């Protein structure tokens, strides 16, 4: 139980285009979902917190107009990187809170984004 | 905000020996401390977690201890096996798992055969 999926697993795009990443909780309803970014050989950094039906809360330094988050249902959250640039290339990982554990976060497999 | 320090950055142990990874946190309001294992190119996998009302928790070869007074917590892996090789991250949050996690910088654990 407590499985989180992400799609796509990797994406290559041209500079200036937008990319959408989906995060789904497959076997539980997630009260809250989180988006993290991880650069090579570095730790995970929280980008934003999203709750179903409400606006996402962004961490300091994260541009909300560049990283659009939509949490349409209790099992789906999407992250759209708008007007992507090479410096946006990173490993994007979502997590969902819920499932069998009380207030436990389960992570997806991640999406590797490469902007050319 | 919360700051989590993790040591060591790299740990090499002989197969069968024990491994210990230590973390300290800065915000005394933090009450939830999970440990994640991350293999190359994959998302983090929760291996054990502890909440501030508990001092120690064990799950087979893995144990976590928490010292709230000193604001530090540790991961202990006994009888290490080659498949334990990975990067391990500690994390802390104030609102339990319902709050965003602040991660340590990670420990690359290498199990020598």
C-alpha cells in the first residue's frame, strides 16, 4: 500500500517551453501533496505544499508563476514548469501524505527534467 | 526555519558490521523525524520514522533513537548487507508528516563485501 506514481519519469524539452508533471497516489487519498527538487548529489529541497481544492503554498525563493501547481483531486497533483530554462533542469519528486501511516509522507519515483 | 545537519557525508563499513548516521536539528518545535533511503535515479523510500513522544524505535535491523533535549537523532543499521548501499537522508518537520520536510544533506553508505 501507499504507492505514489509520477509521470513522466523523464522529459527533455527545449528552452522556453512548458512541461507538466503528474503525481498520483494510487491506493490512498492524499490530504496533502508536496513537491521537492533535487540537484545532482544534493539533498531534497521543498518547493511547495498543495492541498486539494486550494492554492499551493510556496517556499521562499520559489517562483509561483514559474512553477504552477494544481491539486485537482485527493489523488492527483500536477506541477507545470512554465517557460523552462536550462537552470530548471533537475530531479522533481512529489510526495503524498496519508495512507496507512499517520501523517507519513510517501514519495514518488521522481521526474528527471532536462531543458536544452 | 528548521535546519538539519547530517553526518557523515560518506560512510564505508564492512559487510556484517553496524552503521550509524547522526542528525541534529535546530527547531525545538519539530516533532517528526523520518529516515529515507534513496537509490540512484529513484525517489526516497521511507525506512523508519519516529515521533517526539518516543525515544527509540526498532524494525528488524534498523533502529532510530531520538534525544529531544540535545536535538539529535540517529539511524542504526546492524548486520549490514550489500543491498543496504545507498544514500540515506534524515528529515524533520514541525507538523508531523502533514508538514513539509527539511532534509539533511544525505549520507552515502557503502557496504564493503
